[in-house]
């Protein structure tokens, strides 16, 4: 289980780093991205980083949910 904890911690660090690199603003203003570049949608980010535990529908029934010590929250 320790490896999984590192994976989760590593992903949280990468998300924090990405937010910092993008300017850390809530609206995404002044991101330093070139004109025409787009940020991933919230749905894309959720599917990539959250759905594994919370499930594609956010109900806490993702494929990794059964191996977690604390069940993932139902986000609906």
C-alpha cells in the first residue's frame, strides 16, 4: 500500500506544480500560454486524475476503490 500512497502523493505534487507553472490563478489568466493554446477541461482532468478511485460518474466506485483503506467519497 505504501507504493500507492507515494503514487497519490506524487500526483498531488504534479498537480500543484502544474498549477504553479500556469500562474496559479483561479480563472487561468496570465498563464503564459501562447495564444490559441488550450487548457484541459475539468472533465478531462477528472477522468485522468480522479476517476480511478471515484469512478467515471463520481460515485466512489472506481476500479481502485476496493483496495483503498478509506473508501473514496461519493462526489455526486
